[in-house]
């Protein structure tokens, strides 16, 4: 009775046993005699190796941190950039800037310069004032800022609104700065009362109201007295600054002085001179540079100048004198090597005769002339304004009838992978012309992207016409949200002609679609990579190699240089000089291939402050890192389970979409800010934000349309459907395409009924009389080529 409940202990304890004895049972019987300490002890010295490895990693991190600190706050480092941004229009930024510059400047200094070398703090600083209300200027300053100092006024607080410290423009800029990537931040609180208790309470109230708007490491400083500003500057000197990762991938220069030198050889061109400190990375004289808003250019030469703001107090007076006469000492000059110079290649130049056949024989040419004379003798009814060349592509009624009679057996749309075109009914060229004529004459566009219903460039529209156009776009946006993809079949044009470019798919996810089929002419002008990720690694590796080897044709970072940018249009150069007076002008170095055009895809989301609809193929301004360019994107969904993606006619709020554009190549990661310019000289507004996703011309974006019909008579699984088509030939043409209903039934077209486009359909379940029968058709969509690639070329 007690035998089943007696305690049974383990026969042995393995707590003090060795590994070899614990694994003895896994060893063969013949090898048990040889078990003991192994001759080659693999684990011998493993702990020492781990300790040594950890010590090596700590030393590497310590050296990297020391190098970063010396590069950002050492004697040879470029001046740190502080951008003062007022959270509301009531903040007086001029007084804050003057107080900071006086605190940094030595005694006896006259006029205050934006860049100051302080021997007291052992620090060189550039203090910039962000213009309140100028969104583009604030964005350009935030891109180069080492510290963004947000200035809040304690006197602007009111009991009615707890968030009165930040106005609407401040909120908009804060969201844009977050999308760009915030550098190190600080908040300066001004206009605090002199009474200590009230001062402490109001400062605490201001901090509690603003804490949620800024990062966790953001510090708040009172900035009314000299002692408070001294505390802020001393902590700023010792602070380890953080900048967005994308800024450390390319060299850039914030121009402190801009000059223009006329080009004697070319009257319309000139040389643009930019003075400033080179930052982030070294710049080669053979590289291309991008000037924000103006475009990509080549360098004529680079001059390394004497530093105008040295930390040595003894040399300050000499530097100021040399700055007064605008003649800085040139230490070294770098000229480009014609063999190594990066070509300014933007578009691929295709050979139009590359696909042509051999030269025809004399007999073939004589036969062609005879056929041409015979064709001229026949009188044909052509549309008004048709040229002789266009008339050669229009098929006669007799030819069309012959083709119908010859191809009755093949009269129909072929489904997905079996065939890529629409064989047998009419020529492909004729279908394209009929499609264009139908869109032009009858205005049966399924959306506004076929014909640009946006206000046409070059036309002067009245206020009423502009308001009507905006009203139409808003109505189309609301209709697209309520009935997506649904279009009406035209009454005057056969559906097989109107939708000749569309095809049916058995399955959107699994059906094949050749990405190289029927590409538009713009694809002959762009560049593509075999393996983009491999090319990107190779380009960044070459840039790192140039940085480490310190080549003779490159300028190290932190030096004061003068860039000679050649062949800049004179009009753009003078506009850049005007812009440089109120906001910084940025010149950034381009990596290999970054001047060439390709198809870029961005992950975008509509901005919360933008209420107007954003239509596909609408002209927008893209700010991608330091670069700016104009593009006309198409939007599509991101389908993770398929290689095909559905096009969206509008960018809807509250969800991410993929924007595809023709633009110069950029290597990710890069942030994106999309601006939309308004009519009447109004400043552009933030339309969307996002980031660069990939570069892939083979990404398949399909435009979907849905044709709808309604059951006339229903008999269990069968139904007579009308109003989807208006003649029996269209029914026969679209017979291979599957139909579906909004209640979840799927079926097929059996045969046409009557002469008015009714058809008999069979479904996989009982059909309800109130149901709607639909047919999905697809065609590939492409972005629209921009008329001008950069914002300043708009003029």
C-alpha cells in the first residue's frame, strides 16, 4: 500500500559533474574508454576571447565618439548652426538673436554678424532667424540646423486657450520638422515676469503645456537675462548634437555669400560662386552638385580659403579686415579632371532606328509608291484637320468589314496571360486612335487622368472658371470615395473601342503581367538598375573609400571653400542671389548616378492640415532631402501579396499610399515633403509627407475600372443583365471576362440577348433582383513626365 507512494530520489546528482560525464550516454560503447579531456579543447580561452572582444568594441565606440565630438565641437569644426524658430507670430526673434550674438561676441564688437567666433566659450556659431510665415525658408533652415531653438513667449498665454503658445503656422512647421527628422532641440522661454514666484509658476505652466510637442530629451531654458543665456550657451557647447541620418550621407554647404560671374563664352550662362563651410563629408571637384530649387550642375573649380572666423583671438582682426574688402586668401585650388569628371547625364538618348529593319530593295520601294498612288485616288471621309500621315493609320470601312469577316471566330477579349493584346477585331493603332478620339470628342473619360481636367497651363481663366474647376474636382473626389472605380459605358462609342486598352484578369493577385510589355515612350528616356540594392551599396562604398583615402581632388569637411558652379542660367543665378538674402542657399554633393532620371516610389500620407483633394498626375513640388524637383505622380496601394498594385485616382486622407514619379535618382533613406502651389501668388502649402521607398521602373500599377449592369429578369442561377453594354458586339467582345456582383456572386457571360446590349449570365449562386452585376477591367498606368524638372524653371 505504501509502495506506490514511497518517495523515489534520483540515483545520482549531476550538479558537480563535468560535461564529458553528463554526455557519456551519447557516446558509443567503443569510444567510452577514450572519454576524458579532449586533446583539442575548443572552449579553452573562450572567456578570455569574449573579454577581449568586448574591450575592443568599447574602444572602438569610445574612439568613434571622441572623433565625432572633435568633428562637431573642435577647433577645426565648422560653426554650429542655431536656428531660432518662433512658435507664434508674437515672439520677437530679433531681440533673441541680438542677445545671443552679443553674448557670444567679444566686447567692443561693432556690427553683429550671423556667424560669431567666441573665444570665451571656445565655440563658433551661426545664428539664423527663421522667417515666420515662410514655410519653404523654415524648411531649408531646418535641413542644415545643428540645433533648432524654439522660442515661446510667456506673455502670449491666455486662459481661454491652453495651447496659445503655438499658433497654426507653428503647428504646421512642427509636423514638417518631424517628417524631415528633428536635430537636437531646445525651447527658450521669453517674457517671463520679474517676480520670482510668478516667474517660476508661469515657467512651469509653459513647460507642462509644451512638453508633449517636443522630444523627450528636449530641454527648456528661460532666456531673458544674460545669466540664463550664458547657461544655455555653456550647455549647448558641451551638448552632444544629434542630426538626422540622411544628412550624414552627402556633403553639403550652406552658402554665407553668393556672387555671380558672367560667362564671356555664353551670354545666357554664368558662373555662380558660393562661399561657406563644407559639412558632413568631403567633396570632390569631379562630383556634381545640386542647388536647392535650381537643379544639378558641374563644378568649375573649388578654392580653399582662409577661415574668416578663427577661434584664435589674435587673428580675428585680420580676418575681419580681409572680410571687409571681400578678398579672402586662397590657400589651394582644385580643378576637375576631364577623365574623372562626372557627366551631367539626365536622360537616356534612345536610337529611334535601333528596331528598324534593313533598307528596302528597289522593288519594294516601287511597290510602295504604286500602293501610295492607288491609295491617293480613293476618296475617304476623314475627320477635320487630319493630316496625310494620320490618315494613313485610319482603317477604311471596307478594310474593317473584311477584318470582321475574317476574324469572327476570334472576335473577343482575351483574358490575362493567354494573350497580351486584343487580337482580331481591329488594328491596335486604330484602337488607340479611336480611344483618343472618344476621350476627346465625347469626353467619356473614366477619370480625369486621361485628359488633364486640371486648369490648362498657358490659359488665363476667370475667377468663376477656376471656382467651377475646383468644384468639379471636389465632386469627383467625393464620388471616387463613394463609388470607387465605377464608370459608365458610353452610348455613342462602342465599349470595345472606348476600353480597348483594358483587359480582364482572372485573379488580380496571381495572374501574370509582363512588366516590359507596351512601355510608353518616356521609358526610353529613363535609367534602370539590374539590382538596385547592390548598386546602392557600391555607391556608398565608393563614397566612403574617397573619404578615407583623402584623395587630391577632394576637399575635406570643415574647411571654408568657394565653389565655382559653371553654366548656371543667368536668370536663375540672379534669383538665387535674391533668395540667399532671406534664407540659406544649400548646395549638396550628388552621389554617382543621382542626376539620371528614373521611376521613384515614395510612401506618402496626406497632411492633416490640407483639406483640398490631391488628384493623380497633378503638378506637385517634391522636397527629397536637400533636393527639390517638380513631378506629376500617380498614387497606388501597397499590395504586399502581389506584384501588381491598384492605382488610386486621389490621395485619400488617413492612409498611406505609394506615389510614383519620373525624377532624378536618389538613394534612400530620404524624407519627403510634398508641396502644392496655389494660384494667385499664394505660398505653397504642405500637401503630404513621407519617405523614399524604392527605385523600380518595373513596378506594375494597374488602373481599374468597373462596368456595372442591372438584372432585368432573374431565374435562380441565371439572369438577363442590361445597361452594362449597348450592342451585342460588345457583349461578344467582353465574353471571356468574369463578372461578379456586389452581394458576392461570381459568374460568366453566356450569350447576348437582343440588339440593345442585354446579355444572359450564369452565376455560382442564386442571384437577387436588387443586386448589381459588375465587370473589372485593368490597364497599366504610368506617371506623367514633368514639363519642367525644378521649381525655379517654372518661370
